[in-house]
């Protein structure tokens, strides 16, 4: 807590004065172009990774960057999406998963009891210990059908990464079941994107929805470049 109080004092003293004009513009309204949905993980810091500023992105964070399908669990995620699309008219929704995601690890099969290197963070008996989390992680279930063929559970790290990526695809599909999202997509007023962020390297991969594979974000952007208007 001490660290937070110190940070707040620094913010008021050194940072806020530099941002005063920016916040003045934002004080009464916001017009973010993007809704960014990601995990609650402390290591995923969207404004740092994307160098965005206050007012740029509407944020929605939940364990496992899960988006329950429409009607399954009306709540904070659904209302955030509804508000972003219907009121803020965001042009993009990004669902971003990340490496070493504990939520996805929790749905992996546990290490066998005789495993030489059991993962100390293995979440056994999840339903008994964390009943709400177990229920929430039920929404990861559709991810299994998006796992690429040939990924072996024996290679734990690769399998984990593959399931995080598959979960991004599954949550993108859930996102599209929300009527306001489906409507905006049909009117070409919205694009949805699936990303994977690697904590170790800082690299982002983007899901190419046509080719059904993840590409480095730079390559995805080059392949999906929109012609720029003159003098834009
Ligand atoms: Zn996570």
C-alpha cells in the first residue's frame, strides 16, 4: 500500500501537471476507438504495451479474458461490451490473451502424481477450493475445439500456449454472439480482433480470422493494411 501512496503523490506532484490539458479535454467526455478485453493478470499492462494514453481505450478485464456468450451470464463483461458498442461506438474490439495465464493453466490436466517437476501452481480440486472461479472457467471449454492438431499435452509449455491462443479464438466467437456486436459487424461499423501477448518477449501475435492462424502483429497489419486516404 505504501508504494501506491508514494506513486499517487508522485502522480499529483509531477505527472498530473504535465497531463492537465489532456485531462481537461477528457473531463466531461470520452471517445475511445477501441474496447480492449484482457485478463486481470498484473503483468499485462495495455497502456504500456501499446503506448496508449488516457482516453484511447475502453478497458475490460476478467480472469482468462473470458467473454461469456450472450445470455449466459449477464453482468459486467456483457454490459461493458454493450456500452462500448452502443454508446461509445468503438470501431475495434480486441480480445487479448497472454503467456503463462494462470486461468488457462487451471483447466489443463493436472500433472501426474509421479511427475518429476510438478507445477507448484497446479490448481487441483478447483471446484472445491474456488467454486466461482471453476464456474467462470467453464467458459474456456469451447477453446479445446480450436486447439491445433498435433499439440501434445506432454509438452506442457507449448500445450499451455496453444490453449491460451485457442481460448482467444473461443472468446472471439462468444463475443460475436452479443447482438450489438453482431449488428455492428454486419454494418461494417466494427472489427473484432484476437491477440496473444508474450510476457517474456513483449511480442504480440494477432489471429488471422481468414487463414485461421496467429501471425506477428506487424505481419498481420501489413496483410490487412487499409488504403490510407490522401493527406491522412
Ligand atoms: Zn491470465
